C-alpha cells in the first residue's frame, strides 16, 4: 500500500493533500486520499461507478499513477477550487480596458490556484503612439510588472506562491527589453520568461542576416515606409506590420543567450514547431504555454496532467533480472486517460471561457516520472543509447495505450467537440501513429485532442517517496532541501533517493556505486538534450526539462546547445546555470525565484 518511506513525503501529504475541514482531518492515511479522488472521478460515470472507483483506486494506490496536484488536493472535497494546475489566458488586446480585463481574469484564475501563461506580444512597444488616442505606450514589460505585483499580492501569505509564464515574439520591437528584464533580481519574480522563436529567425541567424522588429500597422499612429506581412499573436491571417527597427539576427540571438547564461532566463520556445505539430493546427494559433512549458495552449486553454510512476513497474530492481512490466505501463496509462478525461467534467473553472475551451478540446497530458531512478534500477546509464532507446519505447507505449483508450472513450462517450476527422488525421503527429490507431480514429473519432505531456512533477514526486522528477536525472542521491511551510517559515528535510536507499539497504557500498548511479551534475548538458529529443516524437504536447549547466561552462558551447535543441526537433529549451543573480536569490534571503505550477510551494492550497 502507499506507505511513506521519508519524512518529507508524509509532511507533503499532511500539508498539501490530506483533506481537512478546519482543524479536523477527514483522512487517516494516504489510501483514504486515493479513495476520495477515485470516488470523485468515478462519480462522473453514467454507470458502473463502483467498478470505476475501484479501478481508479487500484491505479492510484502505491503511487502507481500520480495525478496533478490540484486533482489530488481538490477532487472529492468541498473546496471551491479548480482541478487544473495551469492555464493560458486570453489575448491581451492593446487598450486599457482590455488590458485590465485580462488582468482581472488572471487574478481570478490565480485566486483559485491556477498558474497562468500570457503572451504580451499584442501590446504596443514602448514609446509608440496609439493611432486613435495619441497616447504613448509604456510597453509590454511595464504591464508585466502589474501582473507580477498582482500575483505577489494574491499569493504572498503562507506557503503559497504564484506561477506565471510570460512570452514575447522574437520580432517584437521590445524584445531586447524583455530579454534583459530579469537582470535585476528584484524584477518579475513571479514570472518565468520565454522568447517565441520562429523558424525564420533561426534561418536568419544561420545566414547572418538582418532581422526586422515589427508591429501591426493598424495599431500604430501614421504610416510606415516599410511593411511586411505577418500572422501576429492573436490573429489567424497575415496582416501588414510596420518595420520599426532592424538588427543583426546573430546579435539578438547572442543577447538572448547571454541573458540566459547570466540569469537562467529567458527560455526559448520554438513557436513554429509548436504550431506545426499541434493536433488542432486547423483551428488554433498558439503563442503561450503553462509556466513550466509542457503544455502549449490556445487562449483560455487549460492543462490537466497525470504521470505514470515508472519505478512501480521495475521488476527485480538492481539485479541482472531487472526488467519493466510493459503491460502494466500500458494498462496504467489507459486507465489514467479515463481519469483525466473525467477531471474535465468534474472540475470547476475560474472563467466560463476556460470551461468552454477545456470541454471543446478535452486536452489531457499523460506523462512519466521516475525515469532516472527506473534507468538506474535497470542498470542503464542515463547518457547511453540503451537508456534513450528504452525511454523512447516507454513513451511510445504510453502514447499508444493512451491513444487506444481515447478512441474507445470516443466510441462510448463521443469525440471531443472540436474534432474534425479529415483535418485531424492530417496532423503531423497523428500521421506518425501506427496504422491501427489511425483507423480507429477514422472510425470512432478520439475523445481527447492531445494525450501526452511530460511535466516536472515536483511535489508529487516527493510525495511518492522522493522518486526522480519527470524525465530529469536524479538531482543527488542524498541532499537536504528547504520547504516553505504554512506559517511562512522554512523547514529542512533530508532527501534520500529511493534506488540509492535500496542499494544501501541490500548492503551495497555507498562509496562504490555502480556506473548507472549518475546524478545531474555528472551529466553533460548535451546528455539532457539527447534524452529530451528521444522522447519528443511520442509527446503531442511538450516536455518540461531543465538542462543543468556547470557554472564555468564556456559561453560558446552554451549558445550552441540551443541551436542543437532546434536541430534535434525540440519544442523548447530551458537551462539553469549557477550564477551571481540566481545564487543571490537562492541564498541571501532575496526575493524568491519564479515558481511553477508543479512546485512544492504552490500545490494543495
């Protein structure tokens, strides 16, 4: 059953997920929490609710399937909260009324516990004049500060912290201000930042061309002498855009890379690839993601996630007979699809537009966690062809099982509302499916537009006795971690990796670990990218992955990593290199760094 092997796991359950009414606890064990969630999700079923509750419980017990933290904290309670971790907000039209309407919607969403993503590309560049009012714009970064202050005000008490993602196009005239916005460690602390990088920009870098910074002509005063046509954020057709400035593409790229090298932000999202590979390419234009980046979403889109705990499917770990239970992984994924599909109907939504979008596409994200620990238990080094091949086979198994389950759900309950058979079957990722699955979609439709995503699973992985998070390598086999508690103070816990614990319990020498025992700091940055690239073909949403960079890693090699990420077919890239800015934030009592929707300091409130 779901026993706790570590102090921090029990602490997280009690502080974040154990259902209570005031000072009265309603659950005596982790099993009680699983039963509550299983019954709540089964309550959506039209028939056989008892049977589905039992199947859902069996899928959850012993941390086998890990639903998103909002689901575990809220399902089956009387808390008026959303069960979705993260959202992307609506298009921010460039008028004061529209800007503050979107700010209000963002505040309402964060108030219910949702992290948010916002594309600020639709706001006029600083210093430009409005066409009708003659007012001078202060620019996207200035309005981001208002969002940041609102988030801090809403979520400043106790153990709760806000999570936001801000994106800006690489051809926006204020892109340089955006890129350098977080060089001041006091600025935008509740935001993660990502640049929307187009394929054309990557080509311009390669060719060493000039790069135009542009903005829609209709939103600017007067008429410019030079125009180009582009599909701007929030639009679906090309429109005339005025060229306000030209810079060398490589200079802008280096500016982005230098800021990321120095401050760990901004990240990079390859926006054309995201849209080209979007299963709903025929009706959506995506320009933002949730705070961790694993779910690219349209306006008012929401993410609904769950992860298969691979450690629970390793048989005979740390022996020559170690192997994965492939049938078990497939079965867990299939039941997980039904569970997450039911969340869509069970959940409350902060805004009506979010409910309409979620129920129209029925996006879910089945992923994996504990990959690094599973590889060690199987005797595979994280940076090896064998490990990448096995990880790819795991994700393909998850994808195919999820897809088959969603087809069967469509036959039973109907396809998602926005399903268009001919267009959907022409999607790039759908064309890559096995023929049997494509035939199933053609015959029955599919219940969920998107099925797979790999989230960071920060808190949930700690709850599951400290397994490695998502597809990240093991951070360290033994370390200490500070956790913000409900009274605003920090408490420190010792974290012991579960596979390392098994090794030591069986009499293994902790000073003489087998070669497969490799931590994040022992891996090259390229090893991180290669693992992400091995999994990406089987993920129709995206992957949250942070590439750890040594402090003294040469800048020239760092810059090439992002180009390699593009070449490898990734949808985005995020790195973290220890540096004076981030070290000051983490160690000197300065303002906290931006959190994300799966962070221990956000879950369960």
